[in-house]
C-alpha cells in the first residue's frame, strides 16, 4: 500500500483507540480483580497490544517483482563495475592457455 491510501490513514487513529482501551482494561482489571487474575489479564492485553502495534504496517512493502527488479539492477551495476577485472582475468587466462599450448607443442 502507498502512504496515502485510505487504509493507512485510518489505521493510526484506530490503533490509538485500541491502545488506550487496552491500557484501560489492563489498569481497570487491577481495580476489580484479584491481583493474580489482573496480572494475567494485563499480560494477555499487553501481548495483544504489542501484536497490534507490530502488525500495523505488515502489508506495506514492495512486491516480489519490485524486489527482484531492484536486485537485478544491483547485479547489473556490479557486473558493469567489474567488467575491467573480468577482461583482465580473461587476458591472463588466454595468455596462460597460449603458454600451455606452446609448451605442449614443443614437447
């Protein structure tokens, strides 16, 4: 999703309301319930809130095709940067093969 999409704009206020409500439930449970049960409720609500906060933008990422296009561009740039080294290696290899062929023909 893009930054300006409707679901992105509406998720932030909703998340704030959820966080405030969750904190109210967690704190209110200590006023109403036994401390052990209130701690359980607070832990469950805290984990739920943490999951909500961490998952708020789970679907905002580039697609597989976009990632592969970026990788292909990086590989192409690296290939072009190393063209001189490959040419040098190719020249050394051909010189080695020529020396090897000359040695074998002289034997």
